[in-house]
C-alpha cells in the first residue's frame, strides 16, 4: 500500500505527518491487501491567523477492487479532525470491503 501525506498551511508538520502516517497505517492495516493507495491532506483552509472551524483532514483511499473512498472532516483542531476522520475511515472501509465480499452492487 502506497501512503502519501500532504500538509498545507499548518506549522507542526513533523509531528502531524508522523501521527497521520501511523494513524492511517494502523487503521488500514487489516485491509492492506485490498488497498492500492491512500492519500491524506491536512490543511488550514483559511490560513494560520484565523481561529475558525477550518482545519481539514481529507483521506482518499483507492481499493484494488471496489472503487474508492473519501473521508472529509473539518474541525477547529487538525489533530481532532484527523482522529475523527480515522474513526470514520475505519467504519467506511469495513462497510466497503464487506459489500465487495458479498457482491453487493455488482450487478
């Protein structure tokens, strides 16, 4: 599985990049044989000086079979947005893989 992490407009890049890589790898570990690649985008949408709900975590996962998933979470803190996105990803990937196993939507 190929994993890429991009960070835009956020200062704490090394710690954030490490947390994103380990979090996504741990979340997708169970399904690693079914995943082609994953991309994570962490960004401050409005810039570093505005204190609004603008910290985005977007996770795109392409499966070897069965399409793709996109999780997009926006919050006030990028670490919280990442954590919520990882929880949502875990549930979504489980559903997607389960559907592919059962052949749901294949007709």
